[in-house]
């Protein structure tokens, strides 16, 4: 927000258009832009490593791994939008009208798919733990999970299109901003409905399912069998801890208009802090997955193999041809010796 002028604080949701003439309003653009870049780097590295571990070491036919794979892809879809919003904050929107709509759509696809997938994972854990007596066929269960993941992506794309079509590039004091092109009561009602269906309703379902799951696990004394429940619970909790305050602040902003600059200042600070917290969620899931001892072991093995490969290349390039051939021969024999016990 600029000082002493009417400024659209452009964001992915397009709902933060505040009009006030205040002499001193804190500007979070530089801080937000820098943190978006940092979140982007951490998320790309973390989720890429997670995908590599799943593809190389894990069974992708496993139901839990199918969900984790889709969640990592969802985080990456959301992550690729961050450099665009960072540029918008640090400079202004320079990417044109098409990318304004496309990046907004990708932003909401990543968000909505995460909500739907987390809800589906929780329901799956509920059926497995609480309704474990239900007859289940592994093949049909796997097909059902694949169908749920496909439906999550289709619903997310369909839900994001109206948000994307509302966005346009506006010229403001010789700078361009990607913001919503519509305002009014219908927009606010649509937003209330959207947040209710795609945030608070899944939250209610998840709370109900996990209440039953925790009750069953604590009563049955079979905690060791349900370590996955703890990991998934942490992942779900992290999502709502990150996105909950942001959605609450957005609801407040649509219904409450500050009457003075001090109130606007407080609301602006709360909005920017909650948005940074919400956007940081995309880099947290890989850290939470590392609660699994098996995934930690796979990741260390993956990184260790990468280090061996790089050291081998450095040795071979630092020697002459004859010595290089000797080193390559020795390294090859060493690899064979290292791999023999695993066969």
C-alpha cells in the first residue's frame, strides 16, 4: 500500500482493494516479495526431492503414496506462481493480461486441490482405522483413490476458472496491477460460499474424522500400526494452521471497513503476516513427510548416492587419461562391491 494515495494491493485473491488517504501506511511489498522468493526456493527443492524419493524408492501403487505424490504436485503448482507475485510486489505486474489470469488460476488450483486431497486422505484414514471391519478389495481401493485424485484436480480447475476470469490488468499511476475486475455484493457472497465449501466444510469433515481416529487408536492399543495417522494428522494440522488465519482475515476484510488509519494499519499488518504464513505452507509438507523414518532413510540414501557420483566425476576430470582410466576402473569395482550385498 502506498502512502497518501489510493492503492490496490494486488494479490492472488484479488480481494484486498482498500481505498484510504493516510499519510503513513506500512509498505510490506519488499518484505513480501523477498519472502515469496525464499519460499519458492525451499518449496521447489523440498517437493522435488520428495518426488524423487517416491519415484525411485517407493511403491507408487500404494494408496498413501498416491496421495502424497498428488499433494507434492499440488504444492509445486502453487509454488510456480510465487515468483510472479513476488515480481508484482517488488516492481509491478509486467506479464500481461493472459498470465494474470493463468497464474491466478494456477494459484487456486494448487490451493483447492490441496484442500480436497487432504480431506480425501483423512477420510481414507478414517475408513482404514475406524471402519477397518469394512470389506475392501485392494485393487478397487486403489482405483477409487486414483479416481478421487483425478476428481480433485478436475474440481480444482473448474473452481479456479471463475476466479481467473475475474482478474485483469489495470493501469494505476503508470504501473500495472493484476487484480479483480468486479466488486460488489455478488462478489462478496460468492467469496463467502467459496470459502465455506472449500475451506470450512473440509475442516469440519477432517475434525470429525480425526476425532474418531484418535479415539479408536487410543482405545485399541495399536498405535504402532498407525504411525501414518500421526504423519497425516501433522500434515492436515499444518495446512489449517497456515491457511486458517488467512481465510479468517479475508472474511473480516470483506465485512469490516476500517474507520481510521490506525485500524487500517492493524488490518494491513495482519493481512500481510497471515498471507506470508499461508503461502509458506507449500514448503512445509516435505519437512513433515520426513517424520517418516523410512522416507528419511530414502532421502539420505538418495543424497549420498548423489555425493558419490559428484566426487567420482571430480576425481576423473582432475587426472590425465591413463590415470583417469585407472580411477574409473577402481570406482567401477567399488560400486560392484557396494551393490553386491543388496542383491
